[in-house]
C-alpha cells in the first residue's frame, strides 16, 4: 500500500472504530436504563444471574473455572456461590477426583429462576432493539 492509501485506510478504520465505540456506549447506557426500569433484578441480581447462566451453559464447575469464565477473582466467585447456596440456588459437592475441590451445580430452583430472568430479559431487550436496522 502506498503511503496515502495506508493513511486513508487508517483514517477509515479509526472512523469505524469511533462509530462502534459510540454505539457501544449508547447500547450500554440503554441496558442500564432497561435494568433500572424493570423488576427483573428482584428475582436475581446481575451477578447471581450471570453465575447461574454460566453454570447452565457450561455445566457444573469448580470455583476456579467459574471465576475464570466470569472474569472474577476466585474469592469473589466463592462469595457469590456461597450466597446462591444460602438461597438454595446452587449446590456444592466434592470433586470426584480431588475431594479438596468443590463442584458447583445449579439446583432445579436455580435453573428455573435463571430461565425466568433470561426470558424476561430477552423479551425486554427485543423491545429495546426493535427498530434497529442490521446496519
């Protein structure tokens, strides 16, 4: 690529990234407004929902795997699991190969509540995004 063509390509990429960054900020803001205007968080808070959704999608996991999947410190994931366990939404059992590790499994009630929130979120997000073009 000649110098001028490269500069134009870089400017085009920068302009596209600027649009993406701005639209992402608008989308995140709309998600925050959506969250505040609904009672979905009364069923499960965001952290509870995300942890249960991760377990539902990835199956039973140990704390370190959950922490890695969620981008959390293992101690934070452990506290979240303890809170969910106290509500009866997850169960912990010793790992079959290493009894020092615990495997976290969602309970039927945990999966039911997660699915309820997932469905309500999907419905609300569909309304939020209604009218958006593919562009």
